[in-house]
C-alpha cells in the first residue's frame, strides 16, 4: 500500500492518559525479568563478598567447595581471565569497580572476591556460603565526620566544576543585616529497586549475548566489549523489562561476572544479586555534611551565598555527591560560593542515586532559606520571589523557560498557603502539633545524542527501534505516543521495540534525559521517514526504514541555563509524646517541560516525592566502625517509607514546554525528590519551633 502520514491526521496521543503498553504483561506475569528467563544449559553463579574492610586475599580454599554437589567452578583473582582496565566508558570514566578478580586487594567490606558457579542456584549458594577465604587484614578507616583529615578537593571527577566563586564573601557576610550559618547532615542512603540486579550471559554463534537488568543496554554492551577486548558488534545486551533503577543499574559487577563465567565455562551463566549484596555492590548515596551561610539585607535580598559540602568516596574510584551544586542556578547573590569536597574511605564506591547532589543539597539549602525567611520575618515564598535571578547567577546565560514562581503561585493557591500563620508551634490537635512547609526544586534539563530507526511496514503499521530503557517509569509508552504524534497516526499503529543494544547508540535512562533524548531521535527519524514516503511508491514487504542520529542537532543547541523547576509543599503532624512525625499531605507543582503521558508522569513525580518523604523521616544506613560493614543491610534493617507512612500526595504541573526541544520535553525523572525533604523539615519546624538539620528526622531526634 502507499502511505502518506499527512492524510491520517488524528487527535494527538500525548497529553492524555495512557496505561502502560506492557502493563498487562507485568501484572499477569507474562513479562519476564532478567533473572527469570529460562535458557538451556543455564548454570548459576553466586557471588562471594569480602568480610574484611581492608587488606589482601591470602588464599581462596576452592578445593572443598569444588567437591560439593553440582559445583562447576570457583572464579577468583588467582584464576580469572584478565580484563582490560585501560579504557573509559560512555560517561567518560573508568570503572575500577568492574575490575573484578583482577588483584588481591580488598578495599572494603563487600568487595567481590569469588564467584561460585553450579548447576542450580541453591547449589551455588550453599557452596558460596561454605567457601573459606583467608585474608591478611589491615586497619581500616570508615569514619565520616565534618572536617575530618583527608577531606580534599575532588581530583578526577568529570563534569561541571566542583567549586565556583564570585564576589567577596567575607565582605558581603559582614555587610548583611541577617545571616544564617548552619550545618546540615544527610546519612548514607541506599537503592532498593524491587527487582534485584540480574544478568545472564552466553556465547551464541560467535557473539556474547547478555540479558541484564540495566538503564542502558548500549552502554553496557560497549563497556563489556572494552572490558573483554571484543569487537563491539560481537556483544549484544538486552533488558526488556527492568523492575526499578534510579542510578544503580549502570554496568555493575554482576554482568561482568556472568560474562566472565560464561566465557570460562562455555555455557550460559546467570548471576543474581541478593538484597544484602546490593548494599555493597551496586552503588549508594554518600552521606553528606553541608554548611550553608546566607547573608541578606533586612528585606531578604541575598548578598552572600555560601554552600560547602563534604561527601565520601571509596579508595577505588572517586565519585562525588555534588550537593553544593543545587543552588548554583536557583539563587543569585553579590558574593556566591559553592564547593564540594570529598574524602576517600574504606567503603564501597558510592554512585548515582535519584537526583545526585540535588536531593541532599536541596535539603540543606532549602532548609537554610526557610531559616532566613524566619529571621527576616518574610514569607518563605516571598523570599524566593525576591531572589529570582534574571540570568544564570554564575554563567550570565539566559534562562530557558523558568517557571519557578508560577509553581509557587499555583501550589500556594491549591495548598491553602495564604491561611498559614507563620508563627511556629501554634496549631495543636490533641497530642499532635501541626505545621506546613515549602521548598523550591530544580533539576537540569538536557538531551544526549541518540539514534533511532522507524520503519513504515507494508501493513500500515510503524515499527520504532531504539535502545531506550523502561525502568518502570512508562518510557516505552511515552515513546510510542511521541512516535504516533510525529507520524500523525493512532498509537495502536505503533510497534515499539526498546532495550536491545543492536538498535544502536542511545542515551541511558538517567539524568532525567532518557525520554527527551529518545523522543528527539524518534521524531528526527520520523521526519526522515516522511521525506522518503513523500517520494511515493509501494512499500516493499520489508518496509521502508529511516534512521536518525541527533548528535549534530543537540550539539548545535544555543547555550542557555536549561532547567526544570518545582514548588514542594508539606503538612506534618508531630506527636509530642512519641516524637513521631506523620506527613499528612504533600503537594508538588512542577514546571518540567511538556508532559507526554499525564498518568505515568504523575506517578513519576509522586514517586520522587515519596522517596523524599522517605529520605526526610526514615532512610539511614548505619555502618559498624569495628567491622566496616553495615548494620542491618536488608529491608528489615534499612527503613523506608511504607504505604502506611505515605499520605495523599498530589502532583501537578504548569504549562512549560521547552521551546528548543522538538517535542517540548524537559525531563521529569528526578525533580520530584528534589526539595521534598526540605519541605517536610520546614513543616516540622513550623509545627514545633525546632529546626531539624540532621536527616532522618527520627522520633528520638524530635523528642
Ligand atoms: Mo539517575 S540517578 O539519573 O539514574
């Protein structure tokens, strides 16, 4: 048949609610995750992690374990194949955490020291738990506290600078009528995606075929090719369904180990991490200590702005939780200073976790802003309005759309902010003290080069192929809607295939950039396809395929301060007898670009806000100084918000299409968590008159 899409104009698919395309498969169990797909001849690897915090492996007593039923191999530093350690990945860094079994050094508790492979998962686990590893132990240091020895300027971290400075801070602080100088802390926080990390690897017709749970199959395939010195075209990674991932599912050791074992054993091997292993192996959020100094005129105009943050990293790799970056575009001041410092300790390497830097940074800074509002006697929203910058405070660049104040306006009206008595400790309901709080939110908006292919099929349908990842957010569905609208057809005519590295390079599901980057590539491919179809003619049986690569278009974008914004509101009740804090309601209003699928977008925002609630009141990983390991590294010991802790949370948005994005998208993955904990902490202050500068706000801290 011949097709011109112009003649098929239909009501746009985006902007109205659509349930997930794979929703039925997920709730009926038809959707299979990486750890569930059956493979012939599959063997099972079980990871053995170090029990000491620092030292060397003296010996691995493989003998007795190899004699156990079903055991096929014990891989460790003494017998593992050599990996290429001299490369950088798609993010421009090396990943020493992937150099598994390449040396005898133990840099922290939970470092991978062996993989036991057996016929069944149970046999592998029993053997792994029996395996004796002898160590030469050395003294370790895991103590994280403000200004401790060894805190330094980051040295090797790529990305934006870790320190910025303008103006004379000391002079502006001295000239300020009102000064806030406070220290805030956030604890070590952990990922716990519902689906644990899992990977299967096998060699098939000369190709390394991998099924993994990750945020970007192309990044993983390219990294595996580099690690194993393979032709990139000979590695294929797929991750059709992913049960949660907000930074933890980049390339991780389990997938390297599955590939290594499959190579050694010449049969398919699957490695699944346990919940407990995830606390050491997949990355986490560093604890932070943050000092914020704000100096203002009596009317609240900022003269001095200083945000200094300290985080930790491992001795293996420098990862910096950039908390001090949060306020760089939010507020201007005559003197402006931000710096992130880091201290390497004998702990696992931290990594990305939803809104890296911005989540802890916004807690400190947006709490400090609330303290400043109190001291100035100004409404917290009015204080923020007074300090709206015209251009990027440090860059001088114009802003893309900046609708922060529209968020506060809409949020204040819907939350009932104007009825608020600003005095703390004035509302009481029996044993409960009640209070409300607010905080600003922002997150960068960017796109990364991606490729996509769109095929006009002979039967009138269209097939989209892109190495996108749907980590549970509904990305697959959003991309189908974007494709349908670009083609001008009903979504039912779109077939969308994602998460296969063979589809070509594409951005990962990360940095709130996934849907924007992929949507851009898809619209570009559709434009190309339309040109080909406009030439007319019959569509052959194999269809007509157009491809696009957005590298050039994204590179040509004018320089601007591009960000999303939001206003967070919370109402809390504090039990004066037990110290318990209950969040009664939360409202988040966001200006985060055009919203493609309101149903799943709302879930994204609410999910982020729930995580912020959890951060404010519950989450805290505790390390035992003596062993260097965690206390309670499981979902019983690591508390997070359960359903009973989560009240009515409302999320909505103001109109805010990005004028420079072909679809108008900005990205919504992370902004929901930003500022949420501060809004709650500010509400606790309003309820009780007491500032809580250390998270989580546990009952024992409230009393
Ligand atoms: Mo994320 S922390 O951008 O996966």
